[in-house]
C-alpha cells in the first residue's frame, strides 16, 4: 500500500520523505531537543526584552558570560565543597551554586543593558554589541588564565528518569520520553515556555508588557510605569540567558571553551522572530531549526533508499546549517507569512517628551 | 575638531584604567601573587609591540588596514541612518571571492591577477551589501537582523565552497590553494603589503564622497531626516540600497586585502572578528573618515601589540576585546565621562544614530 504511494511521481517523493521522518524522528528527537534547549532559552530572554520594547542582540554575550560563570563557580565550589548529589538529577551543591551564579551574572549583564537602553537611552543595538565584545573578551581572558592550573570539572546535571509508561504511549510516546528525559534546566524550559505563554496573553503583567512594547505613551497614560516595567522585564530576561549559558557548561556538557556559544544567541534571535515574539512560537522555531541539522546527521548515517536518499545526501551539510538564517530573512522580508516586531521595539522611551507633548496640547 | 576628540580620548583613558584594574585583580592568576605593577608591564609591552620598532609600526599598519576599511563601511552606513552589522559577512564574502579568483589566476602575471582578485572581492562585498539594502528598501526587513543572519550564511558558504569545490590539493586542513601571483606585494618590512595604501587612500575618498559630493549630501540628508530628503526630491529607497552596497564594497575590499595580503589563502573555518571590531572603530571615530582612520590605527596597534603583551606580561590577547568593549561603553554612557571629568565637550553621540533603531519595530519599507 505504502509502496504505491511512494510510486506517485514527485508527490511520492514527499510521502517518502514523511515516511523517513516518521522512522528517524524518534531516534534523533533527544539530540534535536538537546540542541534546541539553549536556543529556546536564549529566545525567551529576547522575548522578555523585545516584548517590552527593548531590542537585545546581546543574548549571545549574556549566554557566553553565564556559561563561563556556571562552569567556573561550579568548579571552585566543588573544590571547597566536594559532595555527592543532594537531590535528583545529579544536583550536587557545586552545580547548584554554579547555576545560581550563572543566573546572577546574566541578570547583572542584563542590568547593564537595561541601564544603557532605558536610562541612558543609548542605541540598543550598540549596547548589545558592547555586551557581545565584552563577553568574548572577559571570558576568553579569564578562561586562559584559569586553565593554566587545569581546574577540575564539577560534572554535570543528569537527565531525569522519565516514567517508563510515557514511552509506551502509542504514536507520541517517544516525544514525551524525549521531552521529559532531560536535566533540570531542560525541564525548566518546558515549564517556562508554557507559563510565559499563558502569562503573556492571559495576565495583567502580559497585557502591560504588550502595551509597553507596542505603545509606551498610551501605556503611561493609563498609569503603567513604562521605565520600571522595562527594567523589570529586561533583568528577568537575564534569568533565561543565564539558564541557557549554564545549560551548555553544566548540563549538556561539563567544560568551557572560548566563544563556545558559537552563534546560538543569534539563532535564538532568529527563533524569536520566526516564532513571532511568543514563547511557544520561538520554542517551536528552535526545534525546527535544530531539526534541520538533526535530519542532516540522520541522512549522513542512514539515508533513505532510492532517489530520495541520493537527493538528500547530495544536499551539502552547510545548507542545512544555513537554513534557519535564510528562513528568518525570508520571513522578515514577508515573502511568506510576515513576522512583525512589537511596534516600540528598539525605541527608547522618554517620559519628558510625553509630558512636553501633553503640556503643549493642554 | 579637537573638541570632537575630547570624549573619545577620555573614554580611551577610562578604558585603560578599567583594564588596569582587571589586570591587577587577576594578577594572582597571572603571576601567582598580587602585582600592582602588572598593568605597567602589560601596557609597556603593548606599546613596544605596536610602535616600538619599524617592524612593529608596519605590523600596526597591517592590522589597522582592514579595520579602517571595514570601519569606513560601517561609518558610511551610520551616516545614512543604517546599521550595517553585516560588515563581517561582507568581509568574508570579499575574502572568499578574492581567494577564488586569486587561485584561478595563478597562471597570470601579478599585474593582471591582483586587480582581478581585488575586483572580485569588491564585487562580492558590493553584492552582499546590496541584498540587505534591497530587502530594507522594498520589504522593510530591518538591516540589523538581515545582516546578522547573512553573517552566518556567509560562514556556511565559505565552509561549503572551501571544503568542496575550492579545496586545495596538497593541504593539511580544508583550505584553498596558496594564492601566488595575486598575492599583494610586500613593500615594507616583513609583511607591509600594498593594501595599507588602499586604506590610506580610501579615507580621503570617502571623506570627499560624504562631504563634497552630491551623493554624500543625499546620504547624510537621508540619515538625518528621511522625510525631508523625500520632500527635497531625493530617493531614499535608492540611497538605502546604494549605501548598503557601498558599505559592503568597502568591507569586501577589507576582506580581499587580508586574504591577498596577509593570509595567502582562505580556510574553510575562517575565523575573524574584523567585522565586529569595525563597528567599534566606526563608533569611536564618530563615523567621520578621519576619526575612523585614528580609531582604526588605535585598534590595529592594540591587535599588533597584544602578542608581545601576552609573551612579556602573560596577559591573554583577549584583553584587547575587553578594552574595546569598555571604550565603547564609556562612549555610549558618555554621561559618566562628563561627570568624572566635568567636560562640556560636544556630544559624542552620532546624530544620525538616533534614527537607527527607531525603525526596528515598524517593519515598513522605505518610502
């Protein structure tokens, strides 16, 4: 029966590809989700910033800083406080301290970004550039100095043992299993995506944030403190960048290398845009982006049979890697399905200006 | 002119102080104990590595060349109210095209091979700058986002082309063949190639273009006030595309001079930060060609001297990035500088910059 479907010219190709996906997705799902987690977390940081009207291209630098701090602080703590895990998923004191430090570091960098963007009213792109250059410099500098004494790694979080019955659910069991068989940071992303999505569209905070991101003057008129809300959201966004960075060095891996974020902060930006500035959308976009690389790897190890396999193998691997960026450009240009930023994104808010205007019209 | 330079000079001074504090704080890791003199040793080595000898000065010029060219690229964008974060990608594409033509013209005499390779680099940069300009003008896709994305696309293009069709025959890692007859001639010292002259010539040319030509007047008008420019009969759409393309051209030239003059080939995993440093150069130079020349020389000197600083003082070269970021920080947060030094110099803020991110959220095409 299926053979017949596959034999249809051209359309059969598509069926064959879907068949191949159904076959390999359960196998590559954990890899895809693992690669998507830091990107989705980075996008959540961007979401908190941009929904309230502050552009953040410094996600990359925030993640890199957090990755370094998580690894370094965990390593230092492990030397003073060696100890077995005190909780599930390999939660040792060292790793937990490292995680908290990473979040604090990213919040501190976010505070600088908030101050430059909101109080100084500097160009927000420049603020992001400063953060990125500084992060590469300071983490590279300290890493080189520290690695001379070869400090021990504090290890990494372990994945949660998801209940076996989940994997036994027909058809989608593998997806539940892959999503839940993650460490604490990976699991916290799932919670955060759902909670933030609901908050954005169903809470007072969400309504205010969207108002401030779209039309801050109007928001201020109805009594919302634009400056305070922006500060709060940008600094809280740092929590997600901190988790994203820590994920790289104490959950996904257990070591730090210079510039190891390797553009993930910018893919996060792409995921944010592709996901139309929503948590759920950007999580989906991050999965889609990393799936493109996951499928490429699957094709390399076990291509489908026949002409489809030949075709997929002939596509250069670099094309799969470039795909997320190309898709983002296409989406932004509005060729297929336009993605539009919050209207006040990137525009510093000046209370005096509003007051002046109000006086002039009075 | 002098007053314009006060705030950048203060920002540099403050950055050196911050850098010194970082070095002192980290001196136990460098020296094993707290060493208050470490910054002096480090800055001394930085200075002698960049200006201490004829070779050092030539090396400074070599390092400054791409920074000046790419800095001009970013600066001309600023003048038109465009933020070209894609100098990095345009630099890479310029380098790739120059390397491709440089390898292909190995049989030709240098007098023919060099111009062809340079032309390829310039054309590739022009085209790679044209794309985001076109997208901005006709669809409103913001150039900041599209150029960031194109930077990563450029990395993948190089990885594909150089590990595939252009891969050299007898090379130990994935890279092109060594460029022979298209290599830029070395005129002075060990590595003082002719590309230095391009940068030094580009500065007055761009200054003339911006401040003496009709095109430059229109670019600056569009940057300062797009509405006024349109009412005056200028075509903001065309100017947006043209400015981005010229910007890409300059960044492409920067890439070509580095590949043809210094590296001699392009590796599949070519890593460089020139395009991002160029943003810092343009900001520090207040997007004025002469300012960019000095800013490029300063950052070039830091790059040139950083090696000796690492050898003599044990300070990792990444300190240069820290210094650059802190300089930018104080330039951006100039109110700190004003407060500390009680100066009433002209604002370091580039007036055109105000317009840059203001259009981020609207996503509207240029009218």
